[in-house]
């Protein structure tokens, strides 16, 4: 499912106790790339996810968060999915518990109903880290996902990338609550042409303000010009719908 992560890859994430999409400093992102079966719609899948699936996950006391990503503008070859189902697990232990519960006999009816609506590939995993947390809680976010590659003979550590994102100060382009995160490649997505993913997300109003500033006025520039950055990114858009958020 590496195509899933590459293109979407959330709406992220509450990766801090106050963050809308990620309620821990880091999380394991599990992404499923799915196609709608004939006669079914994303609205139908979302109603199921926010209703019966979320209620089941609450009863099982599963930690983590779930989102549905709706493609808005995604470049080939990552534009084939009708939706992306994204789970965030605080730890691998939490993932194992959730996976065991989903594969149990008690979830068989839920599985049958979901897979009657969608056909999903195997999951891919990435390590997701919040860089600029958000305190704004919205049911829907617009996500700009950058598929980024280092320039020749250049390489930064994940910590250096996070510092660079903080120093570039994109949140200054909006009065809204901008969320920023980094995804490192993980299980099932090795061999992609990009080196890492960067995520920028917010409400429609926040993202509109950010994009007007980013595209209309240019990025903030310090001593380093934009062309001096050690990587290049290609951006896609997704609309992230909140299914469930639970820290424990």
C-alpha cells in the first residue's frame, strides 16, 4: 500500500494532547488505499465509519484515531484510490490490540458490511510526528501532503527536518490553527521515489488563508532562499474526515 501513503497520505493528526489529529508526540500511521464498490458512495462509508465502526472501537476501548481521506487533487500514479482509511496508533502494542479486535469473530459482521462497500489493498505503515500542533478541533480538514525528495548529495536527519519546518514559520501566514507534521517511510512503503512526507493541514478558512499567503506572497525567506532548501516537494490535496479520536 505504498501508493496509499505516497498520495495521501492525513488529515492528520492529533499528535499532541491538544492537537486535533494526533494526541501523542508521535504515532504509527496505518493507511489503507480503497476503491468504492459499484453503487456505494464515500458518504455511505463515512456514515458507517462515524457510526457503527466508531461505536465498536469505543466498546473495545481502542487507543488511537481514525480518519477518512477524500482525494481532492492527487497526481498520478497516486490518484486511483476513491478514499484512504487512516488509523493512528500511539504504540505498536495499541496497533496489535486493535488488529486482534478487528480480526476477531465479534467484528465479522462489521467487516462484511465495510467490505461490501469498499475494496481495500493491504496497509502501509509510517512513523508520524507532529511538528506544529493544533488546538483547533474540526470534523473536517484540508490536507496538503508534500512528497519530498532530498537534492543530490544532501541528507538531513528527521530532527533536522523538524527544526527546518519550525524555522520556516509557515503558521505565521495565517491567524488560524495550522497543523504540520512529518511522515517517515515505514513497513510496506520502501522503494518510493520520495524520501519523506510533510503534512500541512487546517480548516477550510485556515488553509485558504495559508495558501493565499504561500502562493500569493511567497514563502517567508531568511538568509536561505527557497531554492537553497535541501529538498523538493510535490504537493497533493486531501480532505480529511474525522471518524474517531481516543487517546486511550
